[in-house]
C-alpha cells in the first residue's frame, strides 16, 4: 500500500448536514471539531481538529492533563466518559484534555483537542 500526502490536518473540510455557527462544537463520532466559520446546511466549511479552545464546562474541578469529553446533551465539557446504566448508557465524546486547570466554579476550561 502507498499513501499520498494530502494536507497538514489541523483544519479539515466539513460538509454540514445542518447549519453550523462559527465556534460551534461538531461531533465527529469518536472526537470533536470546532467550526472555523459559519457553515450553511449542505455546504462545506472549515473544521478545526487541532488546537486549544476555551469551552463551557460542567461543574467540577478539572486538573491540567485530565481527559475530557463532550456531553452532547448538555453541550458542555466534562471529565465523565459515560453516564447511565448499561441499558440507558450514554457515551460522551472524547474531546481531548484540559490544557489548564479549572476550578469547580469556573464556567469554562481550555481544551486541547485530540486531533
């Protein structure tokens, strides 16, 4: 098998199934990206998959380096990988890690994306 270089990969082309606002977190199933611009439904735009972003967080302290997840229901970053019992278990999406500590009362945390 051979491979042909395509791009650096910090920003990917993303075709939106629904309208996406600049800065909105987008689920990619096993990770997240952050829209780099407004993207109309059916159009292709830029999605950041590398970098550090300030994001809203759930309550609870987060230490620098802690694995963090995106809770699609609450639309917040959490340290909880999944919630609920086995029959109703909800897996949060791996987002990356806390790039700086955040106190329980803080509303945001710096997140280094998985890439």
